């Protein structure tokens, strides 16, 4: 049985958590393959809102096994808090939540390094979530990292202290003021590690290999978005991992020929949190309306999201690098009420019209070229079938399908799992 992937196609916040939750009933196993607690996957059902940071979004389905893959970085403190927040939902974490021994650990000093680095950059900061993600991946690639499997060793505290002392010397280099109590941070970390050790650690690549051989249905859940990929995103305003389809292979130990469907998730418009170029960003009333109606605030950071029209150049690029086979359009309901919708279908790049995503999309180099479509006034949030869609929405869907060459299989018309229209 092939492994299906679910990925964000923009700058994150596309609604991946909701779609994983909707699709989980079709799968035996859900696995996160990259990122860390900088993710904020929001699920809304039965009148409750849940935000998951590290735990896969299939955790509320009793029949599904959830695996945190080797490509994920784990903060034991945040992870423990996340589990405690779900305790009232009667989840047997020991049974349904498995953690790769090869996943790297975020230490308290990783977070301090993140804060020191960002503070030292001043106005040139990249907009880090300050969760210690970047420094942890730096230790991973620098072959200095501490992994979940190390916690099973008798000397794991020695490994922790050695890495901590290295970090403290690095923090001195930044020469910035940070207010922290290392003893408190250390105690909290150690207590959380003991809780983490109550869960099941696995050799995840072997576990997934056996699951594939046993014809289990597996869904790999991505975090952040394709335009934040460390290789293919808007560098340096990116995350520290590979958020594209290739990252699922390295983040789970799954061979490329084992990949099946690739679900690409995108908003009917575009948003971005933090710094970085954004060609279709709006600074007018339309942008303010999108932000207000769409409740555009980061699920992890609470920061307001920048809003703009759908960027088809960027969307087609993301589909291309991921090999997307099905598109899922989120937040169509937010566009209700606009008389005219704009879609960026080309860039004016250094005086030339191009339709591909270039090396640099900074505003001095790129100007969006728009195609206009008629908007719709109907409230979509109570609709339960595509037959109820206004013609203008159907036209919008058709336009995107023709531009990308990929069918839209799901349209979301609200935050609740029930507000999901299968096309």
C-alpha cells in the first residue's frame, strides 16, 4: 500500500489539520514527517477548538495510530503540555502515539539561541516563532544533536549538559540581553522528559516499512507550507526543514516509489505570517476584510497574518515541486461578498512578463499581473453539497483547475469538520 501525502502549498496556515482530521477515517496510520512545535494545526468539531503543535492530527480518531517521524524536532515541555491538554478526551497515548527514536530534541538552550539570534538581527529578523526549531536543525546537520533514542541511554543527562554548555558559549557570542533562569529551564525539561519516556519509542522507518508490507493505509502530514521549504521557499524567510513531498521520504524513511496521492492544501486567497516577500499582499480594505472574516491570526504565535489575493504563479510552482495529484481549497467562505476577485496569473519581473516562480520575488523585482473574476455574495457556511454553490464559485474552481491542470477534490466552507464539501 502506498503512502499518501498531505502538504501545504502556500506559506503555511492553509488548514492542513482540518483536512487530516477529515481524511483520517480512510487511514490506519497518520505520521508527521518534519517541523516541530512551530506548527499549529487547528481542528474544530463538536463545538471544541483544538490546536496541535507536534502530535499528528489523527489523534482524535480511536482507530488511527499516530507516528511522530524522524524528521520532526520535539520539545518535551511543549509536547507534555499538549498531551495534558488532550487528557480529558480519553486518548490512550501509550497505544496510539508512537515517537521515532531518530527524532531530534529541542533543548531549552535551543530556544534561547533562537531568541538571541533573532534579537541580534534587529530589523533584519526573519520572523522566527522562537521555538528553537532552527538551532535544533542546525545541531542535527552539524552532527551535534540530541535524539529521542538518547533518552534510553544511562548517560543522557551528560549528553544534555554537554550540548547545553556549547549553546551557552554561542549565546555569549550574540552579545544581547536575555532574561532566563537556567536551573528552572533544566528542571522543567527533565520533568517533561520523564513524562515523554512513558510513551512508546519506535524505530519508525522499520515500523512504517512493515505497515506498508501489511497493506496499512498511511497518510503523511506535513507542517508549514511549500513556500517555506528551506530549499524551494522564499529563502531566507523560510523554515529549517523540507516541507515539500521530498521531505516525507527523508522525514519518515519512505522510498520515493512508495508515495501515492499527494493532497495539496491551499487557501482561496493567500496569507503569510512574519517577514518575507509577498507579491499579492493587500494593504487596503479588501485585505482587512479577509483578515477579519478569516480570523487570520497564527494558531501558534497569535501574530496577525498578512492577506492578499490568490497567487497562481506560486501555487503552480508548489504543485510542480510536490507532484500534487489532488487540490483541496480552504476558506472559500471568506471570499463571499467580494464583487470582484483577483488572481495573480503572471509576474512583471525586472521589466519582463513571466509565469514561473523566479529566484527572487522581492517587491523591487516583482509586480503581480492580475486576472479578474466575478465574485459571489452567497453565504457558503451552511451549504452541504457542491450543487448549492453559486455559479461564480464554480467558475473560480474551474479557473484554478484549468490553470494548474489538477482537480479540486475538496472545498472547505467553514472551520468545522462538517463544513467540508467533497467535489
